[in-house]
């Protein structure tokens, strides 16, 4: 039995929440940079694809979205801590 299982659960929830919110902000900033106000409206309408959005970002911006993937893996790590 793991004595730290219950104590790591809130940490996992916090990591997952922060990573998710930061990915959402990344999503809106990218759309706003690309299309301005219309991009923000599209950001509310469209959902970020886990695989498709980074590829589109890479093509449009010309740089690999390292921060996006780091946040995605941080969220997965938080979910793993949450599960126990």
C-alpha cells in the first residue's frame, strides 16, 4: 500500500488543471495572432485538436510547438498522479 497515494492526488489535480488552462490560453493566443478578433471567435467555436493543432501551428508559425507538448505531457503526468 502506498502511503503517498492520497497526498499526491491534489497535486495531480492541480498540475492537470494548470496545464489544461495554459493549453487553452496557448490555443486562443495562436488564433488571435493568426486572424485577430475573428480568430478569437473561432477559438471559442472550434475545439483544439490534440494532434492536428500542433501540426497546423508548426506549418503556420514555422517552429515546433514545444511548449504545447510540454503542457500536454504535464497534464498526462498530473492525471497519472491523480489516478494513483
